[in-house]
């Protein structure tokens, strides 16, 4: 018997009408559907009259179940992989199974479909020519500040209760940084809030958002002028008795290098 294959199937992130015809066809034809939560997947399948055999595949049984599924594919089975919402592997289970299939020489087919990451990026109205997805925002302020120093647009998931705290850190780095908070994408209460880091930190500090959240923020502005020379000028002022923050502002006006970049470079040495 010829070897089977794995079909990776993205599912709607909210609105069930966003499922593609190819995904529905793949789910109908699969010998087994591996899903993060069988109850949630069953809702989608029932909506479209798909009668499929389901097995659970989640972060707690991923390694053992991946080996079982690989064995089935070696015997000729077609396995469809879905997560609760969006594309499997993107902050969802599936990496172990795809890796195991590649190692076993089994075919892996990935179908296009809904993605909260791409939807938020486009809805943010921020530059999309260079961007990166970082999963969930780090909890440590230092790591978040490091992310904010990148010059490409950043897309990340965040829990509702931490949105205000994360935006506060971002505002400390650059209060004018353009940000979009995308909430409940494709659902009835979808909301896209755009503004500066300082504005949105204040907004969500008063009233935390509800539901699933994707945060998008613009990259750090490209530095103008000579950073090394500007830092040396700042250091000379500080050595002469000036306070670092105000002095960084003065040097920034004279050199075109951002005050935040100057202050970070000074304190890092």
C-alpha cells in the first residue's frame, strides 16, 4: 500500500463562513482528522455536514499522538490536521507532527486559509513590506523593549489582561509609536483600535479589552545621523554634569538621532 499524507487545514478564526472549499473537501476525504479540541472542530464539521473521524491532538499528547498518526500514514491513511482556529503550528500544536512526517518521508500538503496574524497586519494600516510575527509578547519588560527596537512591523498575540501592561512598556520606549489593537477579528464584536502607544496604553489601562487580541506595532524609526558620534557628544554632556534624559533630547535635536536610541546606547555601556 502506498504511503498516505498529512493535509494541514486552517480553520476560521471566528466566523465559520470563512472556511475554504478546499479545506472542507480535505476534511471530508481524510481518514482521520487530528484536532486540538474535538468539540470545537465538531461544531465546524456539523455546520457543513462533514462526517469525519476525529482524534485529539494537543500540546499534552502531541509527541505520542504524532507517532501514532505517522504509523497510520505509513499504512496509507490521509490525516487532516486542524487547530481550534487559524493555521496549525502558528502558536498552535502541529510542529511535532509535521517534523515527524518530513523525517518519515511522508507528503505534507498545506492549504491556505484564515489567519489572525495576516488579518491584523492588514487591518492595522501599518507598513506590511517588512514585518514579523513573534507569537505571544514576552512578559519581561527587557525582552519587550528589545522587540520594540526592531525596524520592521511586529505582530503578536497578547492576553486581554496584559494588553495595558505591554503597551505601557512600549510607550516608555517610544510614546509616539503607532500601534493597533485588533480584538475579536471576524467576530460580531470585532474592533480595531489604532493610535500611539501612549494613547492605547492609557485607554486599556482604564478598561482592559475582552476576547482574543492581536497587537501590531510599527517598527522603530530608522536612525538618522551618526549614532556613535551622537553618543559621544551625549556622554560629554553627562560627564560635565548634565542629566542624561534632557541631554539626550538636546543631542537628538542637533543630530537627528532619536533621544531614546541615544539614551539606550549610553546606559548600555
